[in-house]
């Protein structure tokens, strides 16, 4: 393996990833402008009663709405005012998405060149998991956009990606291409780590939706209070253009259960691998503990949604805590906790 | 909708359930029943799940005896005051601690108490018939209505009945359980599907119990043994040949299959100079010959990720290192000690530490503490170090001690440590005598004319033709329950997939005859009701209607009636296959 060629290919990868970061940052700005426009729009439409016209999101609404009827809400409600003819108001969201797609292509290029340079799957140390994991988050987001208009999450997604990628590169986590350590030479590296990253991507979306759900629920509560008393506390105005808290919740739930299934698989695949590599399928190694904790937290979230008094705000908090644990597992546990999973590539 | 038999049974505080029932009355039986209902409630399950998550965390913060016994010892050294307190709280054994066990046992008690009645109820539901058609279908959220012209000639009522026959046939083919529900002037079919959803949920929860039993009970039949083998030597699968043996509760260690394993060669490769990972070791392989009780011998290699199967046991490679062959002779030249002694690696370049104990043959016992450097170099401070893990410039240094090894009273001592409390140092340190320094094949005099020590060159005796032997540390593991854990885990996963993705829904198709100016019309109503999370319900109702209208093949004379939210956008609605 000629060393110089490897180096240059990896250098190309780093260049691509920085380009991707820059474009994601631009996408973040575009999405932020979109939220600002939405706020302005919500002000323009202030005369219109909030729930009066709901056809606008029908494309989304028909799909979102039917999630809940069994529970008797049956709502397709979004707070979005009618504005069908005024297309330009979505311009910034579109620019944001276009930029995200462009950044994604660079990001994909960076990941693939890294894989070619390393002559193996590009998710074998912390630098590489970060690259592939964030790539999957964007990929899942973009694929989901075909079905649901979740562009209001654009700032969150692009912001998260910029912070993670730039954080990894600037935080000195960049690792040169080195051969795999023996325990990693396994098909389970390909499967287990990839599926875990995929699960993380779904958890990320569920997290973002739950955050917006909490904000929306607070706004809805205040709207009710305001109609009862004259004093209204302000909430971010763009929320008026987003789906209702109920709709957001059932969407968040849908992403969380997909994530949960991937996570369950990760847990099983990891145990099979541990049986081969370490001679036992489960040993409460630190990383195993955290993977288990996350699994139980999301099982709790799924239960909470089915428990009286827990649906809504409380279960949303569990989705948020669950994702916080995922991030903790990925960053702090990888870098600072002692254990067998010492594959971050850092010394 | 009111609950019917075919609805799954849920704890009373399930979000879909009716409001909470009564508080307990005073009788002991009622009170017990009430307590049991609390234990098996959704809220209890939830709280226990969250407690379980929280209780698992300390085990990742504090070293655990099971995973990291040395870490615990270290903790006692570093925090002598804190450690006993933590130990009192079982924080070094979190996962076997009383409080952790209490949480998961309660959780599983709740689980079993919850699942048994649900399973019984579900078994009955599987044999029940779908509920009757509601009177006013249009009240349902997912509803559409179409009118078609009745053909001339035949009785319109007969055509309406045919329409429902057709719908019933189509629904049955799509996997629904169907029930005709005709009354005077109206014909309808009531259909339900997705019983698998509840089946999946039950399979999931029961499989979790299976995992727990397989781990907790099946683990009692497992054992783990460890052993260090030097190249060219053999060990037998018996208790006495192991340095450590951890049996499960139901294993006494007397029935091990007496096979023998010889380490022929230990192979390893290192990244060379000029690469990004100089010295990184890999491709470890313990090349072995195994001899089974029936005398059959086999050659094999144990690699990381590739354990060797032998008589139902699995042999794993845990570690490796150098085992320099050291020979000690007395002043007469008689061999008093000859051993390939495993030296424990201290760093990635395999600077290794080992101990020599010569118990007999000298006036006083001899002990030596040795450092082995596979590629010796000198630091600016003058200290030796190894700069590469392979045997490029192998050097062994020895510090000699004389006195009492402390092994005569029968107390077991580690072969890796030397207790110098009762000994005097003869070389190195502050003695003013240089440490003994040897390369393979070299011999040096022991101080005070005691005799000589030789670092044997083994290149002629071992397969790798290297001057120094290597050792492998092996683990023998037998766990007949592991496969059951896997089976239950996979069942849980399959149950989960079905429970979360099989939609549970009811669909009704209703036909009625209506006279109009242009002749008789047949009003066809289609409605669906989700039982639980079902994002695709609307698409399913649309698809049922589309297929039915197409197959029924009567001219549609729809005029969108105000309020029919269902049909307005039906052409745009996504229609995933709902079968
Ligand atoms: C080891 C502990 C448990 C875990 C990990 C767990 C996990 C889950 C998961 C992942 C689901 C959603 C998937 C499905 O519907 O099958 C679920 C649903 C459910 N669980 Fe559990 N569970 C546990 C214990 C319990 C207990 C103790 C109860 C009874 C009190 C219970 C009652 C239910 C019910 C009724 C549902 C259906 C919820 C719905 O209607 O959507 N579970 N559980």
C-alpha cells in the first residue's frame, strides 16, 4: 500500500468534509431565515383565527393526521394559516434544503474517500463514526422530507451536524488511517456500528420533534390561557406555522420506535460480537451499560406514551433524555470512560 | 368506540382505558387485589423501567468486580476512605446488588402479572368475531361515501347485497377477518385485522422473561477458566491445570472433558517503521494442536473473533507476551532452575516484567525481578526502554535477591510478583552492583560466586525460530445457555417488529339503496378505525374503496357532499399496500 497515495486521498477527504461543514453552515443560515420568515408570516396573518384554515398542510396533514384518530382527537390540525398562492415564502426553506443536499454530497464524498483511503468501512474510530453517523442523520432527514415536511427542523439538523463535525475536527479527534485492531476485524463492525448510527439518526429526529412538541404544547397552553384571561405570554411566533403538539408527538413517536428497533438490533448484534471477541456476550462493560440504559429509557418512552397521565409533555421529556444519553454515550463515554470498547482511536 | 372482546386487554391505567376505577375498600382481599393491580399497572412498569435505567448508571462510573477487578483494587488504593463505603452499598457489584436485583425482579413480576391475563384474553379474542357495524359510520374520522347507479333489470337490493359480498371477499383476501352484518334495507360487512399486533406485543414481553431466565438460570451451567500457555507446552482441561476457574452455580468442575491443548506457535505481526501506526500489533493467532479424550488430534488456530470449538467448549485468545527461558546453575554448574517464565507486558512496545523464584539448591532462596525489552534502547535518563514490540534487540535485565521467598508455609503466591520483604537485594538499585544484563544465548555470573544465570536462545527449538518464546493467555468458556439467550432475544425483536408495525384496524363497508330521479342508486360507505397507532389507516380505507369500486364496476355518480372530509383529497393520498 503506497503510503503517499493513501495520505493524499485522506487529505482529499478532509478537504471535502470542511467544504461540507461550510455548506451546512450556509444551510443553517437559510433555515434560520425561513424560521424568521415564518414568524413574520404569523404576524401578517394575525387577523386570521389560528385554526380557521387548515388546508395548506393537507399534503402533510392527511398523512400526519390519521395517526391519532383512535384516541379520539382525530385532528389534522396545524396552526398554519392559509397562504397557498404565496409560494415565495417557502423560498428560504427550499434554499436550506438545496444547500443541505449539496453539503450531503460533499459529506458523502468525504466519507467514501476516507473509506477508500483506509481500505475498509469508514466507521472504525471516533473520527469516522462521527463522519458516518452525522451523514446518516442527514440522509434520514432528507429521505423523510419526501414524506413529511419537516423543514422546520432544518436549523436543528444542520446546526447539530456543524457542531459535531467541526467539534470533532477542531477538538483534535481527527485520526490518521491506521490498520484495524484485531477485535474490530469482524463483519459485526460493519453491521453493529452501522445500525447503531442509523438508530441514532432516528432518535435525533425524534428528539428534535419532541423539543418542538414541548414548545408547541406550551404555546397552545398559553393560547388557551390567553383566551381566558387578557394577559398573553408570548411564544416564538414561527410555532404558529407548525403542526400541533399532538401531531408532532405522534410523528416523534414514529421515529423513536424505528430508532428503538434499530437499537434493539444493535444490542443483540453487539452481544453476538462480544461473544466472539471477548468470550462472553454480556459483561456490563461501560459501553454496554450505556447502550442498555438508552434502550431502557426508550422502552420507558414507549410505555409512557401508553400510560395515562404520561402522554404528551412527560413522554416528550423522556425522548429528550434518551437522546441526551445517546450523545453522552457517543462523546463522554467514548473519550473518558474506561472499558473494553477502547476503539475511539484516541490515546 | 366501546371496548369489545377483540380489543386487547390493557392495564387499567393505560392511556386508552377508561378513567380510574375505585379506591380500595377495606377488606384484606380487596386490598390485596388493589395492590396487585398497582404492581401490574402501566405506571409501575414505567417507574420501574426508569429506575432500572438510573440504577444501571453507577456501574459505569465505579469499576466493577466482574468486569474490572484490578480497577476495584486500584480504587481501594486511591480512595481508601471512600472505597469501603461504596463497597457497603454494593457499588462495586452493582448488577448483582440487592437493590438492582430488587428493581428488575419487581419489573419482571409486574411484567408477568400483566402479560398472563392479557395472553388469556388475547387467546379468546383470536376466536371471537369482529364487532357489529356501527349505525353511523360517517362519525368515524376515516370515512368515505360514494354512490353508484344500480344496473337496470335486476333488483337493486340484490345488487347492494352483491356489493357487500364482493367487499367481504376482497377484505378476506387482504387478510381481514370478516363478518356479514345485514339488516333490513342495509347490507354491511364488518372486518378486522391485525391481531398479530397484540400477538407480537405478547411475544416481545414473554421473550424478555425468556432472556432473563436464560441468563439467570442458564448462566448457572456456564464456566470460564483461564490459563497461560508457553509455546511448546501443553495443558489439560482439568481444574488443576487452570490458573483461574469460575464455575456457575450448577457446575462443580469434576466433569470437564479431559482434552489436551498444545500451543505450537504464537503468531503476531507488527506494523513496520514508516507506517501510521508503528508497532501496532495484529493478526494474532495461537496455533494449537488439540487432543480429544478419544485420542484424535487436530491442528487449529485461535484468533481474536474466531474462537475454537472443542468438545462443546470455546477457546478464546485473551492476551500474549514473551516468556524468556532462564536457566540458573549453582557454583558446581548443576541446573537448579529452568523455566520459560511468562513476563507480563507493561506497555505497547512490550517492555515486560517477570519474576524468577529459585526455591531449592542454594543455601538461601533466590529471587529475581526481571525486565525484558524486545527492542532495547536507552532513554536520555539512562533508563532502558523498548521501542518496538518485536524481537529486534532483545535484552533481559535481572535484579537478584537472596532470602526467604515466603512460599514454604504453603500460602499461595502469584508467580508474577516477588515479595522482597524477607530478602536482601544483591544487584541493581542501591546495591552498587550493576543489574545483570543478558541477550539470548548469554550467561552471566551471579553475585558472590553463587553460580550463573543464562538467557537461553530458543531459536532452534520452536517453530517460529525466534530466540525468545512467546506465551498466549487462553480462556476456556462453556455456556450452554447462550444460544437460548439469543433465541429469546431474536424472538423479542421479531415480536417488537410485529407489535409496532402491524396495523390493527377495523374496516366497514356498507351498502344501501336510495331512489333518485334517474333511478335507484346504491350508496356505498367505507369507514376505518385504528386500534392503536396506525398512520396508514386513511390510505387503507381509500384503497379498500378504490378496489371495491373498480371491481364492482357500476358507474359512480359521486357528488361531493359537504362534510365528507374523506373523499376530497383521496386521489392525492398515498396508497401504500396495506395487505
Ligand atoms: C422488562 C420490562 C419491559 C420492557 C423492556 C417493555 C417494553 C415495551 C415495549 C418496547 C413496548 C412497545 C412495543 C409493543 O407494543 O410491543 C411495550 C408495550 C407495552 N407494554 Fe411493556 N415492557 C416491559 C414491561 C411491561 C410491564 C411490566 C407491563 C405491564 C404492566 C407492560 C405492558 C405493556 C403494554 C400494555 C404495552 C402496549 C402499549 C400500547 O398499547 O402501545 N410492559 N413494552
